[in-house]
C-alpha cells in the first residue's frame, strides 16, 4: 500500500489497497502517550474504515486507548503505520495481543 497516498486523502475519501486483504486476523492494541483528547478514536475509525477493517477504539481510564481490529494482516499493518504517522498523536508505546477473529462487527466504531 502507498502509505503517503493514504495520508494525503482528505474529506472522507476511501482508499482500499489493491489485491486481496490477506488472511483475516484480530488484534488488540493498547496505545499509550498523548492519545486522548486529540481525535485518536475518530482517526482510527476513519483509517480502519478506509482499509475495510472492523472493530472498535475505546478510551481507558489510565489515558491510553484500546483498539480491537479485525481484517487482513497487511491492512492492519497499514493501519498502524498510518496512526503512528499522525503528527498530533504522541504514541510512546503500543502493546499488542493476538485474538481469535470473531466476524461479529460489520464496521469500525469509536466507543465511549
């Protein structure tokens, strides 16, 4: 995927990488740093939706954000690269956990 093309997209235009999405996986990420109060969940929703990924993002009491995301492994990798490239986020740590895909969600949601 051309990450820089993705980052230039504005106004809600969708960009889906060419080719098959790869094997479906589900992962839980916990993002630490300056990730609350900066639009992190909404950016996650925008990026994940554009990559045809499902799941959710939720603020945690300790100031981190948890993301559960499901879809092609290569697209989840592109999601991480895009989120790390947003200048208003100061991500200091990302903890990852492999989960079993559920296929339950049809979209990506920003939870409260």
